[in-house]
């Protein structure tokens, strides 16, 4: 799992749609094959976890 994240911090809520619980906010990652779209990752304190 990514630095600063635990397995339970990432929840697949629908096929290819993952809710990630950051330190002070949440974001959503939508995967489509090898591509991913990051939604609502505006909290700079979670930058390292988002990049990982």
C-alpha cells in the first residue's frame, strides 16, 4: 500500500471506482484499464499519498 495509507483506507465502491480516505480529506480514483482519473484531491497535506 502507498506511503501513509493502510489497506483499509482504500475502498472499491463500484467496479473501478475507489474511495480513498486521506489524512484530512477523501478523494476518488476512477480506473479504466491502464488509465486513472483522480477526483477531488485538493488537500496538499496528502500529496505524497496521492502520488504513491
